C-alpha cells in the first residue's frame, strides 16, 4: 500500500497555476525527496496534503483512504518557516500542539516528557521559548512534529538552521523513525541530503511533476555511457565510436578525460582502445549526481553540466 | 468543537496567567475609588478650612446694604473712594467693592478693586448678590412687600411616573437614567476597543512568529479564529466581573468610611448642592440620595444586567471578527493602522450618537435607528436600556446584532484563512476582496 497516492492534483490561483495535474506515488516506509526550484509548487502541494488549503481538482489518498480531517493526527508537518509561541513555556507548548493533533492531555504530557528527555532538553521544560537558543527551539519544533507518532512525516527543509552536530542528531532520528515504519517526505534543495537519505524522489518544476522514481532508477535512467579516465599522456580520438567531452591536465603529464561511448560498444572495448593510445590509471563510470540531474532537468542545459564535471561528490 | 475548546483554553490561560493581567485586574478597582476618595477628601478639607472672603464695601448710594453670607463677609467703609482705596491697599482683605450713586433702572459704575484676578466663581457670586439686592429694591419700588414676594417663589419638583401597559407605575428619575446609560455605553465602547485590539495583536503575533502554519495543519483557520475570539472574550468577562465585585466592595467600604464622619458628610451634601445646576438642585429637594437609590431599585436590574451582557458580548464578537481579519491581513501593527479606522468608525459614530441623540432623547427616531443597526447598537441600545425601550425594538436590535456578528465572522473568516499564510504582500482593499473571493 502507498503512504500517499496523488492523482491529477491541480491548484489554480487567479494569476497562475500553482500545481498542474500532479501525480505522486509515495511508497510506505520510504524516505521520499520532493525536489524542485523555488516557486515550483512544492509548498502548495505540501499545504494541500496538510489540508491547509484545498486542491481544485484531483484525488489524494493517504494509506488507501481519501484525504480527510482524520488524517491530521496521521501526519506530522515541519514547515520551512519555523515558529513557536515565544511567550509559552516549552512543556506547555508541546502539550498544546500535541493536543491539537488529537492526543489526550495525559498522552500529550507523557509523550512530550519522553521526547524532551530524548533530546536532552529536560531542564528547559519550564522555560519560555524566547529564552532558548535557535538550535534548541528547532529541536522543540522537531519534537512537536513527531511526538504524536504520525505515520507520515513531512519535513520542509529540515536541516536549515541546524549546526552539523544537531543536523546529525536529526538525521539519526529520521532514520530511526523510518525503521519504526514511518514514511518521510523531504522537501529540500540540498542535494547531499537527497543523495544520502532518500530512496525515492520526485522533481517538480513550473507546477508540473517532471520526474519520479526510486533514486536508483532515476540514476540508471540518466547515466549515459560516460566514463572518467585518469591517464598519462594526452590523446585524441580518431574513430567515431567515442566522444571526448573534455580533457583537463592535472599534475605532470597526467590528464583526466571524460569520454562517452556513442554507439553499442562495451566499456571493456573502450578500455582496450584506450590502453593502445595512453597509459590508463583509473577508469570509472560517471553516474550523475542528483544535483546534476536536477540542474539538467530544470535548466535544460545538458552540455554545461557535464562539462563542469568534478568527480568528488559535492 | 473540541479543538475550538482547546484553543479557547490556551488563549484564556495565556492571558490570565500574565502578571500584567493580575496587576490590571487588582489595581484598577482600587485606583478609581482611591482617586475619588482623595479628591473628595481634598474638597472636604478645603471647604472646612475655607475662611470667609472679606470684601470691603464703599456704598455711596446707601441702598445696597449687603448682608454677610457663609462665604462672604462684607465690611462697610465710610470713607470717600480714594481713602477707601488706600486703606484697602494696606489691608489683607480680598477686594474693595465700590458702588456709586445709581438709578435702579441702570446700575452702572459698580467696580471691584482687587490685588489679584478674581475667580469667575467669585465674580458671579458677587454679581448675583447685587442682582438679587436690586431685584428686591425694585419690588419694593413697585410696593410689593416681602411676604407677597415670598409667596411668589415656588419650588417645583416634577415627579415623573412611567405608566406601563400593565398599569404598573414606576418612578423614574431622568438624571439617574442619564448617568446609568452613559456609564453602560462607555463601558461597551471601551471593552470592544481594548479587547478587539487584543485579538488583532494575538493574530499578528501568531502570524509573525510563523507558528500559524503548524497550527492550521492541525485545526481549521476558522476554528483557530473563533477559539481566539472566544478565549479573549472570556478574559474580558472575567476581568470585568472581578472589577465589578471589587469596585462595589471598595466603594461601599469608602462610603461607609465617609458616612461615619458626620461633619464631613454634611459638607459633602453641601458640595453636591453647589455643584449641580439649579434645576437639578430643585429636583433633589428634601433627600435626593434616597430618591435616586429608589429609582435604581425600581429598575428591572435583572433585565438590564442580562441585556448589558448581551450587547457586551454581541458588540465584541461583531467587531472582534473584523479585528481578527485585519490581524491576519497585515504583517505588523503599523500596517494594521490603515484598516483600523474604517472598523472603528461605526463604533465611534455610535459613541457620539450616545451623547447627541440617545441620552438627550432616548425615544427619538435617531435613537431608534442607532440602536437597531448592528454596528452602532451595542453602544446605542445599552445607553437606552435604562430608559426602558419598547420590547419589540430590543428584540429586533438583538436579532440584528446576532445576524451582524454571524455576517462579520463569516466575512472575516474568508479573509483570515488566506491572510494568515501570506507574508510580505502589500495589502490593500483590492487584495482583501481578492482573498475574500478565493476558493478554499
């Protein structure tokens, strides 16, 4: 069963269309990356899933059921714009937010105490939020997102505002939640997050979904028989089976070249051909990073992306 | 419903637990009687300690024969004008009144020499004394003796009795009604403004702190708005109830304190006689206080309390929803100002109508319309309550008020749900209209 199934979701405003017939399939127990440039319609989609606004058209199912008021407790939402009641004490705040999600008061107290201990904030229970550091407030906000044990968690840019230590803490927490059976939707620009954490991705651009699938599938789809070769002594292909995309000198007489096979030849054949003209030191297939796929799809500037190739993941 | 209740509780507790709430709730009822007490005390002391003003009189006509009163002591001087003036300069008396020889028909040339500018009150006192004396002299001139004169002076005190349809007669005192209507009207006006602003500030705070997106993912914007409006209403009612109780306790204590001291009480009564207009003084003949108290007892207190509470809440809800919509539309208090005036305008009109039409003539057609139209009725009708408005008008006004706040709540909710999620947009009436028309 899918955690979320969207069909033909459309939202129009008077001056523009925010979402145009978007279909999504979010498998259960996955970490799903919702990618897209600013203004693509991600926030609109997330708000529709959270029932903050209604879609004009389309159908959304959560764990098989049509989206309804009952799902408020099923979903945990961390908006990009963080905010808490500044004058309210941490404990009261958590209890209140949990109660709004449908927990009873006793449950809410119990859960908030558990989480606050888990995040090492126990001594801040009676302090007002305005006395907390930004990082601590972020933690409180994260707790409020997950404390009612939602099966579907939506995190909008979850790592913004976290220092590396806390970001690591949140990452571990997210993985733990996944292990417990939660489905997590990430909306983010940070491609390293997607690279590290997501199993599935969808790319939304200009109100339309332009790509969806598992990370592996997507990468598979966007590999294009390109290989990175480190070699000693420069070369120039004369036969028409290969295309030399770029060749950059590194130290001494060493070079790094980007070579694409343009026909049905195998990588083995390429190595054989290369050894005849140069001294090969390394040979590795260039699998596109999510960042490259993203930029390529959004800007349509295919060549540029590959020309600026650098092997180390950014 | 459950969620509105949660928000209601939160809003209520947030405000009630604040130190400022506690301080305001306790201090206000103490401050008012304290101010009144201090003022009264100073006044009484002043009256007690006041020495009679000494006025030297040089009466060349020989007709006036001014007699000393409680407040003025007249000393007749038998020297000529210049001598009298020099003597006066060396004395510490208040003034020298010079009366030349004059005809009764044209009393000109009367002059008051003083060292400092005399107060208007003293000038008026002296003028009325002189006028009274000339009046008497003229009567004598026409051969009317004092006894006839006395029998001409009659004090009329109209006893106003309302005859209701059931034939029951109620004593009423217009002056007392006026005061009651005035106080009730002002209370509603202040309450709506103060707590309406609280709603607006609360909404702006939620919006600027960005918490609102989390909240509306759990509750509908309408529930959030309604919970907030009702929660703040409860704060207002609680505060108001505490004030009423504390004020009645402290003022009765204060009254008891003053009542125990007889000379002071007499002075107070004297004061009230002097302060009021002659007509009022005439109305308060033998025992004015008991008469006013009797009037208030005759009023249907329960009905006034109920109707006051109704308009108190109704007016607040009507305007509160609009203030919530403004709070949702703007990003800061400064931005809100452009929308505040149009909202407050009908309330201010109602407030002026209270003075201009309702209190002077509670049953005029202007009073009728102001107390029927929902935007002005909370202030206007409450001003009329003490004057016993016809039941059908009361019911019509209340039905329209309920309709009015349902309408403003609906209108506000449509703007609110869009506005709270909008940041940094320049808002004007066109934008508000667009939000209003927008689908969910």
